[in-house]
């Protein structure tokens, strides 16, 4: 069995040192929302579907206030709902509105993004492992300098009824989805919430960061 260490609330200096210490060929798994950036790209899907002009959704298909309440009582269900909203409209029709929403409301944790980009460039396998819908995570990665990195995210298939690709990467599902890809345990895993702890504990070293929304470096200038 691999030794596993969970480090809670590490400083930026500690996180950067851990990333810099990874050799080429190592595996790093990182959460996205409030780890890589301040904000939640899955929330933005529900937000734009809830507000005029609504399109490509229909009025009444989403209620952001209700969604926020459900996050507290049924986090897994709320995450799935966000992905279902994207599956209910033709592929690509939500891209522009979602891209604008993420660009205007979500702020990158630049020091971490730059370190991960540098790690990937020197041969570290950097994966984004998120409970948000795949399209939203892809847009966030493109906007904030992590385009091209492999992504594990929530995939909802536009079938009748709507069906999720399993394992759904939420909580313990992040570990199951990682293993389903045949990947070795991460050498380093990063996250910010209790829903990331299973993934962090599966890694050689897991780091539970302070939320990016509380990071003074994540501010619009």
C-alpha cells in the first residue's frame, strides 16, 4: 500500500513546492471549482438558464435560488442537474452564453494555473477532475490557460431519459472515475472541499486548499 498524506490548508508556497517536486511522468489530479478558479462553472450553467433571455433554455427549466438550496441538501443531485441542463439543449448552443458568464464571473487562481501549466509542459500528467459539466470545465480551462489538459467531468448523455456516464465524478465518484481510466493513484491531488477528500486521500499526497474565493490573489484587477 502507498503511503498517503493529507495536508490541510497548505500555503501557496507549500503547494508550489509540491508541484515543482513532481518528476516528468508523475500524475497530478486537481479539482477545478474553487481550486483552480474562484467560482463554480457548474453554477454558471444554472444561473444563465434561470435568467432572461433564457435561450437556449425555456423559462422555468431552471431556478437558481432553488438550485442554491439544493446544493446544501443534495449536492450530488444539484451537480447532476447542471449537467442535465446542458444535455437538454442542442450541443454548442449554450457555448457563447456560458463562455461570457464564466469570463465575467469566474476568476483564475493565477499562481496555481501557471504552476500546473509549467508542470504539464515538463511532462507531468495534469488532470482536471471536476463535479461540473464537461463543457463548463472545458470552457474554464480554455479561458484560464489550461486548454488541452485531460478532463474528468460530469457527462450527461442526451438520451431519453437523460443518462449519466458512469462513474459520475462527484465525491467518491472522482476516485472511481479516475480508476476506471486505468490511471495509477495520483502522486499529488489538489482540492478545496469535503467532496474532494476521497480523491485527496487516494493520492500519495493530497492537499486541501483554502477556497479560491477566499484567496486574496483571486480578485479582478
